[in-house]
């Protein structure tokens, strides 16, 4: 789904639809999911991280600010089934153990 200019509200609808799915790989990179800049997408994505089937996620280059990335950071700490996540191009980094850390602008 990369490079489609999907914005926050539509992205949240996608995430909500996937919460109970069998999806294992999710690529939402290069969109506009962080366009609202208020943490709403991050909260929805944090809930998706409860889906133990999800193994790999790419949310790179979505202009997520610290508020969204802080929510995702919380979700990653409780997730023990995700093998990889990509967050480059947002206000975040991933450490060597796979934990996401929100960065201040």
C-alpha cells in the first residue's frame, strides 16, 4: 500500500479492519498517515500490535511525530511476536533489540 497518500482517518480504518485478521506482513510506508500529528494513528496501530499474527510492519516515511511514535513505542514493548518494524522517515528510531523509541523534533 506504499506511496498512496493514505491519510490518518483512512489509515485508522485500515488498521481497525486488520486487528482480527491473519495478516503477517503490513507495508504502509510512504503515505500520509501522520498528517493529523495528534497521536490518533499511533493509538490505533498500538492496538494492531496485539495481533500475534503480524510479523513484519513498515510504516516508514509517514511524517509521524513524537505523539504517534510514543504510542507505537508503548505497543512494541508489549509485543513479543513482531520480527521486524521499519520507522525511518518519522520521529523515531529502532534499537538493536527491535524496540521503537520516539524522538523529539
